C-alpha cells in the first residue's frame, strides 16, 4: 500500500468524489432490467435535437483533426443571440468544467468562497482543490438566503456561488433580491451565477445574469447545452462575463476543451427552436402532472423553475430509492444533501412520469 498522503496535494484527501446519478447501464447489469427510466440527472427525456444528431454524425469524418479550440463559430452565433461582444463568452466541455476554470483562475489558498447549502456539489469540490475555504449558508424555505449570505461575505471572500435556479431544490432567487445583493458585494468579490437551468425558468421575476454583466457588476454566468439543448453526453457549456474575467478563464483552459462533434451538435441545437419548444412543453406538462400527484399523495415539494422537482416523500429516501431501482426507476435520493426524506426527481416523458408515480405509490409507507 502506498502512503498516498506523501504524494497528493494538500486537501486532496478531504475531497469527496462526486456521486453522479446512477447510470442506466449499471442498473441494467445489476438487476437485469431492460425498461429503465432514468430520472436522476435532469437530462432531457426526449433525446437530442434531430438536427444536432445529424450535424454530429456529419462531423465524425473530421475526427482526425483537432477541434477549433476557441469554438469560433459558436462564439459568433452566441454573441449575436445574446447581443454581447465575442470576448465576453468562453466555451468548455460542460459548465462543470467552467466551474473548475473559475476556481483555477480566481481562488488563492485561504480565500473564502460563499455558497448555499444544499447547492451544486461541484462548487465545494473546486474550492477545496484550490485550497479555498467553503462557507456554507443554509437555504431558507429551500431558497438561497441572500441576506444570510451577504452577512458571511468578508474581506477574504473571493467568490459567491448562487445557483439560480438552484440544484437540487429547483427554486430561484428573484430579481429584486438579487439586484440588491449584487449591488452590496465588495469590489473584490465575484458573484458566480450558475444558470444551468436558465431556459426552463418561467417566473417573470427571474433575473437574467447577463443584465448584471452588462451593467458592469463583478458577475460571471454559467450556462450549458446539457439541459435544454439535450446534449449532456457531448459535454459543452459556456461562461459569460466581462472581457477581463473571460480572458482569465481562457488562460487556465486546456487547448482543445470541446470536441468537434460537440461543437457541431451545439451549433445545430442552437438553431433548433422547435426542439426547445418541445422540451419546454413536455417539461411544463410533466411538472404539472407530478405536482398534482404529489398533492394527492400529501407530499410537499419545492415549486421548481427547472426540469426536476425536490419532493419530501416522508419516508426514508434511501429505502425508496432502492425500491424504485428494482422497478426500473432511477431517482436521486436526498441523503446526498442530508435531506433524508427528500428525493430529486427529473421530469421524464409523460409515460415515464406515470410509471414513476405508480412505482412510488407502491413504496410509500
Ligand atoms: C447540470 C448542471 C451543470 C453541469 O452542466 P454541464 O454543462 O453538463 O457540465 C452545472 N450546474 C448545475 C447547477 C447543473 O445542474
């Protein structure tokens, strides 16, 4: 046995590896099931945009060539779509990787990084990798408590992460509250808005992170092609910010982070408005169905601005998770976030939603 302590970077042993949603392949192998509904990772249940599939297939013949490192065509299209300069955007292999870029670019050892609890797990991992100190601030009614977060911002606070809408709760902070929060941050602190579910949020008071960037605040917004654009498996996401922040991210980025296939598919998906409408419609209907069923079962849930619902099953969530697995339904148990009776369930196709609810009824005590 090697004494790993001698080798690894300080803090490495304190890290916990990310626990992803259980993969379909694993459940198939372990339980010999074929019909599996994975409602655990907030993926799009409708498959990718057909246009994205076609574009990806076409690009495969160029796979011997390195990709274009900067994602020039995508940056051009995105800058037009958002009405910002090209140097305010950078692409990488997923918003997850953009979070790591942010940590590598900005966090010095000892810096304090304020984040919600529970929120997206990757925030604390990248903070610890860089020797930063995560400062956890409990959510209030499943929503980021911006007043409490503001109180924890001090002279060593480099970053504040606000996941809006929040994963795993699906809730948002509203524009008026975020306006105030942003304007009160010190000039040495950057607000990182993780807006992975931006396109799903329909509340009229949902703030657009880009507005703060345009107004010159220290804000970086993160978005992704994994959720509304339906290509999580190809790994592509992006960060928006002022040219100085984006240049700082580009300096720590690897040379060719986004594959040719992912770039081609993303370009096609970007243009497929009809697909996105379909995803949104499926999500609206599915969420309404789930809400209604949860109400009938007397199970409280957090109102969600995303494609998943955080619901209190009033049962041991690990047991329900295992029971549902046996029936071919994969969900995310809340014990990951110390919510031992909650689960996070992604909105599936209507057929999957119905199966999930029927199966759930059979496991609740
Ligand atoms: C899904 C998700 C991401 C990751 O997006 P990728 O582009 O697939 O890496 C980032 N943040 C949150 C909050 C997410 O839920």
